């Protein structure tokens, strides 16, 4: 499945930092963390933002970064 902006929500925002949640549904955590998955929200996400992802197989916390105009998500911890 592809990224769906309706499944993305802001949990907290302060001083230019945003804590996000993405409900992945049936998408595997590996595909959600793949480069380019969040490109559809590139205009909203910023380097240093944190994304909490929940999926059928579990959950993951990702650190967001913009590289060459694309959103890159890296697992934390």
C-alpha cells in the first residue's frame, strides 16, 4: 500500500519540532521505513521530526530527514 496523508497526524508541535503518528494499517514496517515512502508529505515533514508508526506487525519510531528534497526515515534505537 502507498502513503496516505489521511493516516498521518500531529501529536505535538513546539519550536519547529513535530511529533507525528502514522497508522500503517496492513503496510509492513519495513516498507513504511523505506526511502521515499513519506515523499507525499515532504512539504509538512522536517529534518529532526520524529514519527511514531503503528502497523499490524508492531510499532517503530523513526527519525525524519530531508535529503535532496526526499524524506528519509531512519529507525531510532
